[in-house]
């Protein structure tokens, strides 16, 4: 793909998912680069809703770069059509660079990646491992608070990645040259089992955290208890079973290659999050 010139620093950077685990860090870093940042959400001004295409054009007005984080999941049925349509409108509206948050090892996400790549703007795909922050502000936080995490991961190793590293790579792709058309597989610096991660969090907060492995089919009731609809429970149960089959139990050097430094370590994340009160009730 032909590399376009760097976007004008005076332009607007659109961040979808800008209040989420990665998006809020993207917002801060883009602002530090001198870009005006528009965080799109249902409660924003103007409001944005993936399901309401009438809200798309207003948030794209004046935007030159965009970070796309799709809810509920980039591999969700319908994600490819929605993301492709949005990215095409973005390119037609003047967006020249897009960074798409995707998931490492998720085959269901490939159609959405292809749809955004073919939309007309320079695209960088960021395939992320499981976030460290899933333990401090996501799916596993309640388990940490209760002293036990239940999940269908078995003893597979996972290279947990800090959401701040994902955000730094996204900002590099949106503000620098040489990233157009590339896909980055983003990992942390070492493999940990979920039991290892629970133990490191326990050491950081000064009390033991158990990890209980369950088969994927038995995890559905835990998701249903969170209030998820049946179709979401079925999708996530299948997805977790796929992602945790060992396919991602390896490290890459993409954080080092893009950022020129080592990834943040899970142990450092756990200590920082504990000190910040992430696991206080």
C-alpha cells in the first residue's frame, strides 16, 4: 500500500472505544502529539452508535486519523459488514489512517480485518493478546475481589499484554510513517498461565487468589450471570475455547520493533494496579 504523508497535527483524531481499556490511553497519547481528539460514544457530542449509521458521519467530520475498537467483539457476526462500511465512509470523509484493534489468534476476526484494509485508508491491524487490564477493570476483576477466578483456560500459557502498549502502537501507527498495510501481533514479555497471573496478583495485594479451570461448555453459566444474552454467551464460550487452545502460547517481538522498548511486564502491572486501588472494594 502506498504510504500517505503524515496527517496534519492540527487535524482531528477520532477514537472509537475512547473510554475503554485501550481507548482512553490512545486519547491521552494522541492529545500529547498535538491532535484534537474526538472520543465517540453513545453519550458523546455528537453521539455515536455502531448500530445507528446516521450517527457515523457527524463523528467523522474533520477527522484525519481514526482508532477503531469494535464492541462487542471484532469477530462478532456482522462486525465485518459494519466495520467495512464505517471504514469506507471514514476514507471518503478524509480519514487517511486507521488503526484497528483486533484479537490475536481469532480466526473469526479475519473478515473484519480484511474489510477495513480494503476500505481505502491506510490501515494498521493490531492483534492483541489478552489484556492485563482484564484483571483490574474487566472480566476477571470480580473474581479477584472474591478471591477466585474461574475461567476455561486450563494450563495454557498466555503472553498477557498491557493495554498501554497496545495504545502506544496504535498512536505510532496513526502519527508516524512505515505502518500502513502492516499487522502487528502484540504480546507481553513472557508466558503465564492464568494460575500464574492469579498468583502474581495475589502477591501484589497480599492475599491468595485461586484459579479454577473449567471446560468451556461449563463457563456459559458464569457469563449468563453477568447478564449477557444467550447469543453472546454462546459466541464467547466458543471464542474462549478457540483462543485458549494453545495457539497463542508464544511471544512476538512486535512491541520492541515498533516502540523500541520491551513490553510492560504483568508483574509490574499487578503491582501498579494494586497500588492504585484497582482491587479495593
